[in-house]
C-alpha cells in the first residue's frame, strides 16, 4: 500500500525530506506545498516531490502523513487551518525546536483519531558546519547516519508512533524515543541559545561607536562566533521558538551568563592562569564532542547524548533534566 505524505514547507528540511524519500517511490507518494509557489516548483524540479498542491487544505485531504517543515511561528496557524481536512488516522509531524507548545496546539486543534508526533532531526555531521539555508541547501543525505528524536503526547496510537519510526528509517536516520520536556530542554541548550548568544555577541559590538573601525578588522573569531545567527533559523522563528520554550531558554541563558561572569571575575582578580585553565577545559569539551559527533561513537550513559558545555553548572543542568 502506498503511503501519501504531504510536506508543508519546501525549505532546507522539507525539500531534503522529499529528496531522501525519492528512493522509496514504491512505498510513498510525495505532495509538496509552500506558501510561496516558486519554492514548491523548485522542489519538484529537484525531484523532491511527485506533485505540487497549491491549496493548503486540499493538500492534506488524502495524506497519511503531514510533515510540517515550518518555523515555529507558522505551525499553530497551519495546524489550525488544516485540522478539519485531515482524514481519520492521519499523523501530523513537525521539526520545530519546541515540542511542548506544538503538542498543546495538536491537543487543541486536531480532531479525534488524528495524531501528532514530534520529530527532532540531528543532521548528517558532514553538513553540520555548512552555512546554508533554504531549499538550495537541501541534500538527499541530510539525515543519513544521524538520528531523529521522536516524541508523542500520551494517548497517541502505537500505529502513529511506528509510522514516525518507519519514516525516520526511510530518511536514513535512527529513531530515538524521547520525552517532550527532555527534548525542549535539550533544544533550548543546543539549538536556540547558541543562536541567541551569537546575536548577543554581534549586538554587543555592531551597535557600539567603535564599530565603524571595528568592522574593518573583525576576522575569523568574530565571523565564526556570529555564524549561528541567520544560518539556521530566521529572526522571527528564533524569537518565536524561544518564547514558546522560554523556561528552558532562560535557564540556559542564566548558565551562559554565569560562565561569562566567571571569565570577567578572573580577569578582574588577575587570575590569568585560572582563566586559561577554564578556557582549556571548555575547548577540550568542545573538541571531544565534535570528534564524537563526526564519528558517531558515543559512550553509553545516563544523558543519552554527549553535549558541549560551557561550565559544570550547564553540564549538571542538561544531564540532570531527566532525573528532575
């Protein structure tokens, strides 16, 4: 039996999903929709979808899977708009970096026997440091050798969860079943706060009087530190996702501030050797994480995934979330 999947949002993620599924045409029929028709046409030209649907409600009428590859600030209205056109048994999936809010909207809008399962993709490490966005950045193997976190509200049918796991496998990734609160905690630390910190660094320099000359000498450290801003999510999506996940985002920002203040205090007190040692520990933690991220070789442990850290308090919070 052929499964109908409607991909809403033909940017980097949505188009990559379509491209990855192209090898399974005997199992799947792919329909693409985007607010901007030219994005859908580009995706079809690339071979990411079998058919374009220009009408949003009509695009989901026969779909078994509705894949929302949208920024967080667009998901609520989209879900509300399509809810009453979903057939019985349809499963709505998303890739937003905040699952608690999206799960709540699903509970509010989806009729009985229509289900929500959230996905949190971890992309192929070979594309992790590539600063590209939009449909032009789509890759057939974007999810290959990665993993996809799967979350579902209580009461979700086992068939819907299995469908999400099967889709994950077809994308070339491994499924990892997680808790909604856990995912929101981890996404705050590893997805949202890095973009906010990059914005903070740029805002603290580009708005200063000396920037007229500073911009001429800014080099690799400045470019690398600010690269997260705009390379993944547009500003509206960052702000919306942070607001929807604010409890966890604020907690991680507080931990970042604790670490920055410790730098400041060591400088003020002349503790240069202590600062160097702290910076070395942080650098080593990043290099250790980066090496394992590229190799995919993780030690088994209570945290599930090794994460980069900016201090012992941040590590304690991320690892401890599962036990709280």
